[in-house]
C-alpha cells in the first residue's frame, strides 16, 4: 500500500509538467435541397451545412511566470453522410507562446480577417450565409478562411483587441507574402471591428480587402451591420458565379426566444461581376438548444443576380459538439 501511494504521488508530481490536452469536435448532419428558378433539386442528406463537422486536438503547458505554450490541430471536414474522412489537419496546425506580452502563433491558422469579422455574421459561417453567397465574407477572401505558413501576434487590452498576421510563404507559390490586421473594440453590448488584408497577387485588379463590422445587443435582439470590400478572386474560386471582386454591405438581426434563436440577414454585392451586375442574398435561420452541446436548426438562403437569375438552398439539421 505504501509503495502504491508513493507511486501515485510521483505520478502526480510528474504529470504537472505535461500539457493539458483537449479533444473536441463538431458533428453536423441535415436534410436539405437546392432550388433553382423555383425548381427543387439535390434533395437529400447534407453534411456540415450549418457548421463544419470536424475533430480537433488542442493543449497548453504552463511554463511559469505567466507564460504558456500551446498547440492546435484540427481536421478537415468529416462527411456525415458517407463516413468519408479528411483526417489531415487542414483547418489548423499551429503552435503558440503566450504571456503578458500577448500571444504569438505560427503555422496554419484561421485568417485575421475571419477572426476579426466573422462574428458579425449572426448565423455564423453557415452554408446559408448571405455574406458567403454574395462573395463578401472574409472566409472566402483568397478562397479560404485559413492561411498557411503564417505568423500571428495578438493582444487584448481591456475592451481593445489587436491581431496582426503575416503570411510568410503563401498557400500558392504565385502569390505574394501579405500582411493583415484586425482591430476590435468591445464595451458592454457594443462590438466593433475593422479588418484588412493585403492584395494576394500582382495581377491586374487585385486589391487590398477590408471590412468594417459592428453589432449591438439590445437585450430583446442583436443587430449587426457590415461594409466589405472583398479581394480579387482567382480563376476557379467563384469568378464564374459572383465575379472577380466585390464591394457591398450586409445587415442582420437575431432574436432570442428562450431556448430558441431566430434571425434574418441580407447582403448585397454591388460589384459582383465584371459587367457591373449585382448580387443579393437573404438568409432566414432558426436554432433550438436541446442542451448546451446539442442544437436543432433550420436555415434558408435565397440568392438573386442580374445575370444568373434566382436560386437558393435550405436544410433542417442537428449539431452536436463535444
């Protein structure tokens, strides 16, 4: 017994130096369909319509003196319909050091633009996002909400937060290194943020992307607004759908109703195509919390454009987080 107690005490003392590791994930399965000019198509099960299905691993180690080391690995999307897996860590693969000086992170990280602006999309970056549908969301700048080979520095001081990023070696060898910056301020019910990211290439038409977003919690509802100038889109990244660049705005409102939340968002891209035509989208969503980790949802997005007519999609699903 005495030897057992000594062994347990030694294990407890040793384990204090180990990193605290958390396994987490999101599972999203739904039933839905697309609509094109009033005709319903592609009816069936969907995966990751509202939230990306994934598994992640993160951990921290207390280094003493207020400093900590950390890491985060997160898989690509898991397909809930087929069981197909994307077990590479394409969503996150990074390490960090943090302390009184702020936090320094290296690796593949969520883009600064996404970190600073996505929260003003009141339904999150769902498959029904009006901002994504119009090409205005920072999650589609450069075709991705992530940046590889990135250096990031972040610090929070009271209600003020600053995140700086520099892409050391870009996702595409033809792209330049580019810097990005997000400055946010939160005070009670008010949340405001300005984000910007340098042009990705030397191609004609490429330009710096930026977005100014704000939201305010009125108690009975949260209202949000965004003004966005989106980045030049490369061939194959949506150019045939919503053009080579964009500038527009979005408005949203969400209302809590006990365990439920309902909302409406609208976005308009005034420069959605090279020929000057525009693109509009409206989004309806409702969520019901069965628990802190399990949620039912119904999402719908309707899209109209001068040159492609009208279409949209909807889904009814369930999300479980662990």
